[in-house]
């Protein structure tokens, strides 16, 4: 009876271990995909922020520079099979605007250096 009890416990332990292991693998895949999405979001927005930095505020080019990367992010998110959750949305939005800001600052810095070189 004790041997049967121990044998069943081993089976339960193996099933539990396999279940936990599969959850860990799924979580690792999701985290990897989120990191890829966050990096993609940041780097795709730098050139658009650069472009936006040279346009008049609220012009149609300014709006295009902000909204075109959203299409890329939509397709990337679907390709990575990530759901839209309230947890990732604020982080993604912050990274989106951080990339825009870095691109804008890059343009401003480059333009100020060109002005200095012309003098």
C-alpha cells in the first residue's frame, strides 16, 4: 500500500513539474516577445521622431510622423502573437514617445551642430 501511495505521489509530482515547466516556457516566450516589441517600438520611432522634429507642430506631416509607426507596431504585435493588455499598454506607450523624443532631440542636436559649423 505504501509503495502504491509513493508511486502515485511520484506521478503527481511529475505531472505537476511538467505543468510548471510548460508555464515557465510560455512565460519565457511572452517575455522574449515583449522585449523584442519594446526594442522594435523604440528603434522604429527614432527616425519618425527625427522627421517630426523638423515639421511644424500639428501640420499633416507632424501627424503622419506620429501615426505611421502605429501601423508597424500593430503588425509586429500580431506577428509576435501578443495580446492587448492593460499591463503592457502604458509601458509600450512610454517607449513609443521615448523613441519619438530621442529622434527629435537627435535632430535638434544635429541641426545646432550644423549651425555652429556654418559660422
